[in-house]
């Protein structure tokens, strides 16, 4: 039998259902690997809680009431609130915070909403991320950076860096992530794993600590497209009473169409994704992947997404604007940290926020407040909203000519830790290829397609039209049937 930690989610589910291993054995194997916290990937682990959940899974398997992924472990990004583990969103301001409830996504993957119909997964713990999911390298966590399992002198990507590192290092078979401007796709690419951000509104945002509400979306990160399909099927579904932007579309079985042939599939290649800024090593891996897809019967169609460059200023106006509003709730009164020495209410607010928030979060709050302020609202925020609409329209024109869009996830492979420390703009610019789909609310995924400089993983980005997750997963799965990049492991694992 393959070692438990090397099994995919699909293999573990099968192993558990056929009782070749118990949920307690599986959880114990993963907890042992996470011990000592390699890569600083975890922020909270509680083996007692995990083992109790595993025992409950074993009981459901024995009783014949198992969920679809019963007993398979998962790690949750620390922006999903959880009752049984602390939730910090990578921030000091929420140090030690305990939520009185579980996020909808956590419930659906676990024992279900109101303990009904969940997938039955066991929570391994909470994983590190950039503070309030703001970042592209996981260097903005108040609890220290995460390292990339492929080269520990490099970043894992962000903001879901703990999720990606945990999956790549086989500390967890799967993890949840959130993607506001690329935070599932880019760390998946940097760590050589597979991740998908569904259409905005498909997975509930209830219990997901808000960064930029019109962009935030949850999704799975795992090693294969097959696993992502299983996980996404369990995560999605309308949550109309609890999330005002939840889409009223039924849950879907994303595994059902994985077997479709790629014959005749039109893959749009946006010329703006292949310009000067794209590193040669990344380009070579992407070109080879596109050739492989052509060999499977797909047709490459040149397209244009003319406002790609504008996605950076537009996103870095809209996301901070929403963040400045969302983060106003952290005032020392309701949750988490409160400053010790203060003279009056206003000084308590000020000191609490000055002590609790990190540098990048403060930068975003200030930028956001500025672009929303009287006199600048029209010049920045309103203009950005107009261009956001144009970016979405550009995609619709493109989808008249193709079925999916493909290109790089990021312009380079993972960079060295500390590389961009004095230049936050460098991190922003690296988001260029993930931001357009986020602004349009479209589903996007990252698929490992080889290696670049320093033997660092490269991810291919696939973007679909609204609600076309099944098609993206199908393309990725067919590619993974024909190639083995997703099976490569970092050294020593
Ligand atoms: N890097 C982007 C940012 O810092 C995206 C982060 C995300 O998707 N959460 O805002």
C-alpha cells in the first residue's frame, strides 16, 4: 500500500471506505508529519480535536453513514473561522481568537451545515497565510513567513502560502484557500500543486474573514485536478440566508465530466499574457504545456485581453477600498487584541490598531481610505469600478471565440525570501495574470506543468467563463492523465 501521506484525497477516501486504514490511523500519520511544524505552515494544531473528529468519522464509516470524503484530513487556511481551533487571519490583532461557529465551507467539508450532509473530512489544523490574506509571498504573516518545500530559501507564494506548502510537503492531502486576486492560484503554482478558485459566489463567504468582499472566494488546493473536483463539489452550493452574494445555483458534481475528451476544445491564448514581463523559463514550461494540450486534440486560438495591465491599478484601488471598510471592525472592542494603556475610547482604538495590524495591512487601510475619500472617490474608486466592468466585458468578447483561456499564473517562479521586502510594488506587479479573472469574478485554476529556474515549479493558469469549473477541471485532469508534473515531489519527501 502507498504510504498514507503520499496518497491523494481520492486514494485516501477509497482506503478509508474499504477499511484498509481507519480515520484515526490516517489522522495520526499526518499529525506526525506536521509535528515540529515544517515550513512554518501551521498556526494551530490540536491533536486531541483532530483525533476526536477522526473517531467520529470511523464511527460513521462503521455505521454506513459516511460522507463522500469521510475521514480524509484537510487543513484550513486561517481566514476560515473555526470553533475548535484558534483563528487569527495571520494577524496579531486576532491572536488567540476563537470563533463561536464554523465557516460554511468548514461545515460543508466537515459534518455539514447543521450537522447535515457534510463530506466528513477531519480538520488537521489551521494554516498560515498573509495577514488578512494581503500578500503574494506569505511574508506578511504576523507569525512569520512560510518556506517553499521545493527550496526553503524561497517564498511559497501567497496569500494561501501555508495551504500550498502543507500540501506540497505532504503535511496534509488537501487544504482550503481563499483567492481575492490570485491567492489560490499563485501559491499553487509556486509550490507545484493544483488549485481552483470557483466563480465568485459559488462557495459561501460566511465565516471567511473578509478582505475585499466583492472579490473574496474560497477554493480547494490539492495535488490533482481529480482531488480538486471532489473537494469543490463538497464546498460549493447556495448559502442564501447567510451570504448575501451567494449564487443561487445548485451544488454540482464536478467529478462527473473529468473524462470528457479535449478534441476540438478551443483554448484562447491572450497575447497580453505572453509579453516582455514573462520570464523565459516560465514561458518555456507554459509553451510545452500548450503543445501537450494541442496533442490531446485542443485548438489554440489567439485572443486579446487588452486591459490586462490595468488590472493592477484597478485591483489595488478596489481591494484596499473594501479592506479599509471591512477591517474597521477590528477596534479592540469586539474581538481579539486590545491595547493595555489608553486614555479614552479614541486612544484605545488607535493604540489597538497601531499595535495589532502589520505594515502591509496599514498601508492598504490608508490607501483604501484615501481612494474613497471625498475629492478622490471620483478620480480613483469610481474610475476603477468602470474599468473593472470593461475588463469583465473583454473576457466575454474573448469567450465568444474560445472555451477556456490559458496562460501563466505568474511571470516568474517563486522568488527568494526577503527579495521584495523593501518594495511592496514588486509583489503587486507579480499579480498581473491572476487579477483580471478575479476582477471579472471568473473561475480560474493553476495546474503544475513543469519546472523553471532553480527547479522551481511552474503553473499553467486556466480561466473559464462563469460556472465553467467542471470544464477547467476536465482540461486539467486530461492533462494530468497524460503528464506527470503533478506527481513530482520536493526532495526528501
Ligand atoms: N496578492 C494579492 C493581494 O495582496 C492577492 C491576495 C489574495 O488573493 N488574497 O491582495
